C-alpha cells in the first residue's frame, strides 16, 4: 500500500476537476481575449468558474477575485503593492505580521525591510496562534497593513481572523489574510469577516497547480505587479490560464458544497490516527488543541527521533509525510513554527506533519498507525540520546526542558 499524508503541501487533483479541465487544452484552447469563436467560446465556462469561486468563499458581488499563478504571487502582490504605495504617496511604512507565516510572506517582508519598510513579526502563544489583543497593541498610526494567515500550514491551527478583522477595521488599517490552508478545509465566508485581501491556491483543495487567486473586498485599489494587457480588468495582465481557472472553480465547488459533512469525515479519521499514536507511543505530543485546528492536520513531535529519520522510514514504507512546510524541507533546519511556539532546538527537529484529505481511507489510517509506530520503535532503538535517557515514566520527557503534558486530552507544548 502507498499512502499520501502530505495534503498541506499539495493535493491530488480530483478526477472530476481533471475532466472539467481537459476540453480546454485540446478543443477549446482559444485565447479568451480573441474575438473569434475559439476565444469567445471560453467566456461562459470561465464565468461559471468565477461564480464557483465567489460562491465557495461567499464573496459579495462588489468584491473582486483576481486569478494569479499561485498564492505566493497573491501574497507578494499585496505586500509589494503596499510598499509601492508607500513610495508613491503615503507616509505609512509599517506592516504587522506573525513569526509563523509561510515563507512567501516572511521572505517578502524581509525584502521590504531591506527597502526601508518596518515590519513587526508578532509572537504566537503556546498553541501557535497570535492573539487578537496582541495585534491591537502593535498597530500604530504608521501601520499600512496587517497580514495574518487564516490557518497555519504546519500545525493547522486556526487564527482569530474575525476579531483581528474587527480591530483592523476599527483602526482603519488594511487587513490581508493568507487563506491557503483554510479555503476548502473549513468554512470561509468573506461576508462574515472583515478581510480586505485574501490569498488562495487551487492545488491545496484538489484543484490544479499553477493557479491561485486574490480576493479583494469592494474591488478596492491595489497597485498591479504585472502590467500589460487588459486581462482581469488590468489588475493582473497576462493571458488567462483557462484550464487552471476552470479547474479551480470546479475544485472549489466540490470542496465547499458539503463542507461540514466532509470536515466531519476527515476529522474522524484524523482524530483516530492522532489518538492511536498518542496512546501507542510514549513521549510524543501533538501541537495545538485539535478543536481549533483544520480537521486534516497533525503536527506530532516524537522525542528522540529526528524528523528527517522518520520521513526516511515512512518513505520506505511508501508513506508521504513532511517535517513541515514543503518549501523548507530541503534545508534540514529546525521547524520554525515549533521554535516560535517555544520548543527548544532539539525538540523542533522532531516534528512530523501528517495531513489527510477527503480521499484518505480508513485502511490508509490503519496502515500509517502501524508503520509510524514501527518506525518510532526502530529509530529510538538506535538513537543515542533516547537510549541514554530511555522512555520517561508516564511518558514525560527528560532529555529536554520542555514539558509534555495532557491538556483536554491532547498533548501540547507548554
Ligand atoms: N505551503 C506547505 O508544504 P503556493 O506554493 O504559492 O501555491 O502556496 C504557497 C503557500 C502560501 N501560504 C500558505 C499558508 C501555504 O501553506 C503555502 C504552501 C506548502 O506547507 C508548500 S511550501
């Protein structure tokens, strides 16, 4: 058996999505901006796909959804546009974000700092989320933008987006949220939250790679990054990725049409996997209260076992998992989110992210439980640090300073 448990990195394109996209490669391949029928015949399917995306996030008619190549582009667009506006006509030079954003936010912020912008990286609490009152206390009259993710890609923890949106509205500050790990996984209702800009990526909810979007409340101004033709009303020039947009629309429809029921199904499998690992293994912990997590995600730390070693064993058992963000998987650095939560360097090297999808089966969960526990036993048996200390009484860690303990039946970092 082979099992894919890395759905926060990317997902399988749903066969129904592929089916919807196929005609737009080899039959209806016209450029939507062409005046002949090859081009114009794409208009109706494109507008259907756009409607599907609007409906999936309950965007209002006056809002804009601009398709991009991915969420990285959407994130860069918002942040860089704020900087361009500052250079052109504003004295606001401050951005508030968090320490646990995706690299497409953090690296862009570092770049903007080099250009003279000021950036505040808010710390997170032991649950891995930023508290709304913390955001309030760091907004100044120089703050142009608050950029805070809706759900974290490594832990799945959901941020208090509604409260943060209210604070930004009250303070008159623009609010961007990276919604990549929320859209298609939990209900996202743009009319129930005050968010000015939200980034999405189709391949995170069983759509194709290479297409994403930026939601823009009330179609407000945002200086374009790509200048050229009049595509997307001149907001993002470049020939439209017709199959990609059609696929994103279909994927959005499939992901959101029965989202509560789908979430319940994924959550039950995730919880069964998590409970089994916590029960069968000593000295393991899962980051964050599962009731405030996306229903598919587990970030588990296994004392005495390097994350990369675990990945190797899991890969040999044909299980695809990750130590955290796929973009940071080659640098063998400690897990940055675990460090931000307060884990020490040793512990932050032990995180394994397991992320399920609506295609994950019960048999796959059983297989992962078996292979994961076998891998931990094998790696601990050859681990010098774990062997020295040995399993701790009651599963409490002794090798590192951090305490593992039970809270609401979930082991969390304190
Ligand atoms: N995170 C992960 O393994 P792109 O690659 O542009 O479609 O999406 C970027 C992105 C932006 N924000 C968040 C919160 C994300 O999780 C991602 C992608 C993957 O966690 C790949 S690095």
